[in-house]
C-alpha cells in the first residue's frame, strides 16, 4: 500500500477520525477505502469483544452472587462482610440471646426403619420449613446435627425481643409439625427447649468456615430440650422472665439439671 499523506500533517489518533479526514486528503481513493475497510473490520471485532466482555462480566457477577449466597447460607451477614473487608473475623460476645434446640422423639429407632434416601428427604423437607419459619420470626438457624436443630435470636444483630421471637418461632414450628403429621403417613414428634443468656460467637477453622456459638447458655438450652416432653416447648426461668407478658406458661416442678442443680422450668402454652 502506498504511503498515506494528510494535509497539514495531522496525526490520525483513532480510527473514528477516518470519516472526518475525507477521501480528498488521501493520495489515492484505493488507500482511503482500504483504510475505511480496516476500520470497519476493527469496529466489528471491537463490538464482538465488547459483547463478549459484557457477557463475561455478567457471568462473573452471577457467580459472585451465587458465592455470596452460599456464604450467607452458612455464615451470618456481618461475618461475611468482615471476611470480605479484612480477610478474617473476630469472636464476639452477645449478652442477650435466646437459644433454641429441638430434636425428634425416638429418632434413632424410627430412622432404623426407613430407607436412607427417604430419611434425608424427610429431614430436608422439615428443616427447610423450619428455616423459613425461623427466618420469618427474625431468628437465625445456626446448624443441624443429625435430627437436632439449633437456632438463635439476638445475634449477630441485637434484638431486645429475642426471647419472645424465639418462642413464637418454636410455637410456629410445632404448629407446622402438627399440620404436616395430619397430611403425611410418617409421623414425627418434637421436643423443644429454649434458654436465654450470654454467648460467644465466632468462626471455627480456616479451610472450612463454620460459625459456632459457645458458652453456658448453649448447654442450658440443650438441657431444656432434653428435659422437655413430646410436642412441648420447655423454657428456662431466664427465658420465662423475658417473655412472661407475651405468652402463657405452665409452671413445672423444679428439676435437677446436670451440672446446674435444681432449676425452675416452664412449658409454653400455645
């Protein structure tokens, strides 16, 4: 191709300038159209690259949203935020928290009669609905261990009505199980226990992040569950004092709790 000359020795900075330069500024028409065609070709390639880049960005955004949702399914929102900002998170003490424990009555015996796949499908169906109920009440599921389900209210975001919300969630869960039993061949019965107090929450592990809670409150909540009865909600004195104006309770005879001596407990009257 012959050299291309421009009047006033202007420098062509971008391909978009071609249309403004004009055919009369080229030594030959052939050179002008050759450069125009090159520009059009580059423009088509640029448009394709731009489209591909946009598609890639959208895909990356979708993947990021999926990853974030997976994190939020296993870790509290505040912890996820800390991990993104600082690459780590710190244990935190929460002084006013209500802890919920439940398990199925006679689960070990019943599960031995069921096919593993059916058992997992049952637990998945039930616990998924537990998650919805707990979330709707402003509480948060922490984990499941076998047939045990654990939830909290009042952390990581403080809530002065943590005991009331946790009890309401427990009542809704019992109602759901009763309704489910009325329409399912396989019947399940729950024991539920709730205790209120202070806990420490934090991430355990570095390869597989697990958010867990620690403290005497957790042990007491577990004891409330084990000292409950089928399809009843057993709460501690501390939880009762916080929620007695919002629910009706049945006072129980004091019972000896392992490591705690005699403790006053109450059944919630739905």
